C-alpha cells in the first residue's frame, strides 16, 4: 500500500466531487467450487500476525464511498506461517532503518504521509526464539517499500517473488526504489504449476498438502499474489496484500478512489476484477478470513506469536 497515494486522492476527490461509489454496482459473477479444495495441514501448523508500525489515513482516501471523518489506522507488518516443512514469512513490515527507507519515496508523498514505528518483525521473531535461519523464505505479496523495508534485517534469507514482480523491481519502476536499493541478491522466483484453485487458473502448493497455496493476482503490481492458508482447526485465510487497503474493498466491493488507484495500482482494471472475484469467493465461503495487508481492524483479530 502507499497511504500517501490515497492522501493525494483526498485533494482531488473529496474536496472537489461527492464520493462516487462503484461499491453499488453489481459484481461480475465468478464461478467458484461448491467445496473448498482439500487441505491436510499438520497439527502443529500455526499462523501469527506481527505488527511493526502504523500509518494513518481516512476512509475517504482508501475506498470509494468512504467517509472523510472516518479515521483509519493502517497496520504495517508481516504474517508468519509455521509449518513442519519450513516457516514462511509473508512480507516484512518496517525494518530497523525505516527512517532512511521512508526517504526513498517522493518528497511530496513524504510530506503527506505520517508513520509510527514499532518493534521490527525480526526483533519479534528473535524474542520468540525464531532466528532468520529458521525461515524457509520471505514471500512478498508485492515489492512496495512498506512491504520490503524489513528485508534489511534478514540477510541471506530467500525472498520469494514471481518472475513478473522481480522484473517490476529490476526494470526501475519508481514504486520499487527501495526494493532495488536493498538489492535482489536473495530473490528467488517461483512459478504456478499446481493447476486451478478457487477460480484462479494456476497455483503453487508450497507444502504439497494444500495448507499454503499461492496464486497469481496481478493488478496492484504486475507480480502481486494472494496466499490461501488452511490451519488444522479448519480456519482458512486469504492474504491479499494491497489488492484492497481495507476490508470494505472486498466486502462492498469498492475500488480505491480514482487518483489513488491511478497512482497506486499498476492495472486498475485487473484490480477491479480481482476485487469482484474475492467478493464472490467471500460470499460463497463466509468463514474465509480475508486479510488486507493494512487493515488494523482485521489484524487485531488474528492470532499473535507466542513463545514456545
């Protein structure tokens, strides 16, 4: 997410026009299976949320139809999935050098944005006995600055990205300046060879048991992904990165405001279709917990990491 981009949307939309809500349009019908795909998560598998800081905005800047007086806290963090076959960390949150990393975004956006530092993801893992060497990989939902800042604290840990996202970084897009600065030496690309999954044409079954499945979701960036996680309790999660900045993006559904999506989304049309698809999926499976990367209301309800 780029909260600054959403703030720019405020200047041009909420002051000039009434909110234009695509949320009231009927979503495109999406074919979904009657049953969730089989998953065999091991009994010791866990999911934990780690918050490393916050940014701040208002609903009007975040999704069409949102209110200007509705203040929102944007969680910046990572999701840890512990599995006997290896631990995965989804995104990396703010790193120890976040003040320097923040300077890599344009000055206007720096002026418009406000962030609050917390304990880094790496420090939280260390406190709970999880050294970097115990991570199988860090999986990026996408490579924007607030998702890669913490990579600085995990030297040598493989960073999994799609080929499209690696190219997005290497080819010099301005929104991936920090990812280039930190370097791509630890990047490892992967493909999607496990067939269709919940309406997505291809997937990557990380552990081979259906408990961690990655699907391509290009739109916000060319190589964005969604991760479906199934726990032994039967609870399932969908980690959607910045497809939507807040839950309303899926629940209504609603796009980001016009200027915000123009600035922040690489392909606004593809993002719109994915929002509709995930809205339909949630309607089919109400117990599925959809996790935007920056909705603190959702993150407050996620399990937290505890010491072994």
